[in-house]
C-alpha cells in the first residue's frame, strides 16, 4: 500500500522528477503464483563479479492482485482473476539497447478451447553486456504451459537457444515478432499494441543519464503464440495460444 501526489506546480518546477502531475493511492494484496528465474545470469557469483550491466528476476510472472486503486479521484476495484498481474525486478549499472519486454498470463488455448489457468510467458532483453562485452540481440524467454516449462535462456549453453526478433511501428499500432528455439521446443510470438493506449517511460540510468526518449510501454498487448515440440526433424504444434492483456515494451537509445 502507498500513495503519491505530485502537484502541477511541483511537476513544472522539478523537471528532474520526470513526472506528470496527479494523485494515486493503492491498497493491494499480492499473490505471486508463478516465477521466472533467469538462472545463472543473476546468480550470486555473477552478482559478486559484477558480470552483467543489468540483472533481471521475475518473482511474479503470474501475480494475482486484489484491493483498490484510487487514481486522480476515481476508485478502481481490483479483482484477482481479472488483474492478470505481474511483478519483476531490474537492477545493475545500465539498461540495454534495444530494450524488449513481452509478458502475459491472460492466455487462451485454441486447442483446448479454454483459458489456460496455470500458464504465463515472459520475454526480455535485447543486448545484454557481460564484463563490458555486448551480446547482440539476445533475449531471455520462458513459457509455462499448464505445468510444462519451456526455457529459452541464452545463458544455458546446453539448451542451444536461438532467437530472432523484430519490432516496427505502424500507423495505429506497434508490432513485435519473436522466434525462440531450444533443443526441444520452438515458440513463435506475434504481438501488437494500440499506440493510443501506450506511453513513453522515462528511465534514468544509475549514472544520471536519460538515454531513451521513445521507450514504448503498454499493458494491452494482444496477439498469438505458436508453441511447437521438436520430434526428430519435425515440429509438432502443441498449441496456438491467443494472448491478451500483455505487458509490452520496446526502445532504443537515442542516437
């Protein structure tokens, strides 16, 4: 629970706050049902060595919230089965460019003809740096599909992860396409989000620099995922999953 209140005068007088004027109060109960642990990349050894510029852990890949939020005088009731909540943590010395993040636990199976009640996915990364060396176009990804875990983690070499992704801006929506592959599974993700329902996040790096001016962020992404299993030289479609209420981000450092 907590609150924040920024007056129009304070927002004007303090541009370093990078904040709009407004009021928000929240009182919520949080139940984190699924986690996405990125593994070795955020281990205690890697942290002690200060190996990565940016670390990521997702304790609340699927999180149910309940309670209320009051935003600029309007009260919103939050119900656990329709909150489609999420909670993660980033820390380190700097961000990544490009920045990619996609996640949802509002998933519907076209094979089973029902919502997936024990499922969620998460994709994040872009160009992580280890000991100052950039790993170009690398994403961490995970799909929890009704008890089946599909891990697309480039820091686990035995998984032989391959990733390809793209982003483009349309007239009314922005679009992501991601293909991830490991030794056993392939996941193809296509998402879009209406530009009118998104905002540009203001992030300041620990060194005080603001390197993004166009970091897209939204919570109403929608699309589909095709999940395959490898059987010999063939790909067998496990499910085609409809995605809604997806959190989504994309940005690159200003040039």
